[in-house]
């Protein structure tokens, strides 16, 4: 579809690309939200993310916990836009494995299909999100074998 867009800026192609990016963002938000519900149930806690992060820290996986915390901030930005989470990510955006843009900037100048997201919800972000959720789930299961997650 991207090749077609290079030849034509027709509305239908632009809207199709926007729909794909929106779908990626919604799927990533949904995946992380469902993961929190699974953590709450498996760990028997009210705040699944906090509990999982504590398990990772206690197990000596500080880097994974930090990466997970950054992902949670990115998901908050996709859900809510600018705010505290966005400010934290923006201050460190060059260090992150996903793209965060300043308000008024573009991820790609001239991309007419770009949505007004502050975190780029592209394939790379979605795959990173899924892989990180899987890694966190695996580590929590390893560190707490009694947990069925």
C-alpha cells in the first residue's frame, strides 16, 4: 500500500494507512490492558503492573523493569495524549526503542497519512510491545513459579 501512496495521494489510500496505524495503536493498548488484568488475577493484586515491576526488581531484572515502565508510559500517551507520561518520555526520547515526537513535529515530514499520535504506533512499536509483554510474563512465571500466567 505504501508503494501506491508514493504514486497517488488519493484519499482512500491515505485513510487506509491511517486506519492501519489506528488499529496498531488500539491493539497495543488492548494487549497491555489485558495483560494487566491477567497479572491482577495471577498475582492476586489490585495493581498488576506495580506488582510485576516489583517482582522484576526483586529478581534482579532492573533493565527489563525499566523497559516495561517505559512501555507503560507509551501506552498511557497513546490513550491520553500529552501529560506526565508524555513529558517523561519526551525528556528521554533519544534513548527509547520507539519513537516519540514533540508536539508540532512530524515523525516523517510529508507523510500525509500520519496520525496525530505522540508515540509512533508502527509495526516496530507493536512488535516491541508484544515481545516485551511476553518477556515480562515469562520472567514473572520464572521468578514466581506458583503463578499461573
